[in-house]
C-alpha cells in the first residue's frame, strides 16, 4: 500500500485515520463547533482526523433540498477557517472540472463523489492539482474496476489516491460487500470505508432514508475486513440535519463507536 500523507495525517501501517464532519456546511459557526468537538474526541483517542464537509451537495434527491452555502467561495472560506484555527486537514467534494483548482487552494483532499467516479475530465482535473484525491466507488461499479479510475488520476503524475467503499446498489437499496475492501486494496492504495452512506436506503421519497442503527455493525465489519480508515458523517442534531438526516452519526455517540472500532483494528492488526 502506498503511504499517503495529508498534513500531519498518514495512511500507513499502524495508523487508523478518521474522515468525519457534517454532510454539508450548514453555517460557519456550526462547522467550526463540530470540528472542535470531533477533534477533541479524536485527540483523546489518538486518532488522526481529516475534517469533511461539502460546500455543495449537487446530487440531492430533490430540487428543493438544501445544497449548502450560496457559492463556492463562501464554502471554501469556512473550510479555510477550520484548517487555520484548528490545524487539521480538510476534505470536500468536487463536482465539476473547473472547481478543482479553486478547491485545491484551500483543501488538502479533493473527493470524487461515487456517482462521478468514471467522469474522466473531472478525474484528470482533480489529479492535476497534485492534491490527495479520495475516490468513492460508484454504487454501480465492481470493486476491481476502480483500478481504471485510479489510472486516470495516475496519468496526471499524481499517485496521492485514496479509494472509498460506500455500498453497492441492490434493487432499490444498498448492500455492503466486505470482499470489496481486500479487492480494492490490491490496487495499491489505502481503502476507506464510508460507514454512514453505506447505511442509506435510497427510495421513492423526496429524501434518502437510512438505517443509522446498522452503522456500527457495518463499520466493525469493514475494519475486520482490513480497511485502512473510516469515513463518517457526524452531526450534533442528526434528525434536524439539512442533509442525510437519517444516516449522520450522533456526535454524542462518536467516542463510543470509535473506541469499539479501535478494539477491532487492534485485534486484526
């Protein structure tokens, strides 16, 4: 596995980083407060942290759904403040090629959403920034096919890549096939498990549902299967979150689930 360095965070043997934060930037104050609380918890457990939040949720179920701040600049300003004030790396999604260079000026990791993981122009633009690129495996894609996605980034000379598993479409729901973790590991890059999106239940409603109670089971299974880190969307008031309310993990339960995941990680390593 390639060692991937993101500020003071490293994906390497013996390290188990966490990517966490609210799904979308709801306000500057909320984002900073969440980042502070999450950092306090991860510091107490000696877990490296990358803060995640989206400046734009361009793939919401409904046209009426909240997407985030009014523009790219205001969203990046919030992430820049978190990075500066708390000293932690930040990650956000990119949806269009022309967003990549602007986002790279602030963010340490550019994330390719699962639905866009085969969009060549987006992948090339992201790779050309030289930043770490976290590619989420499409719900429609066999894990072995992610090698082709990684090669598109590699073609730019960038080998700073993370691959993330987030469930596979099965009928009108998602299933998590834990064999995808060792399969994607063979590509040569760290594999992260997205524990919260994997618990989603896409359906015919205006908003995506989910099984929050299954997140611990999925996360522990993924760690046992050999993932190199976990991705979790975390919120202090999940039921009133402006995006993914059914699957964001409650902040007041974050320490407990991380303690359990560390025990599994230590047992298998």
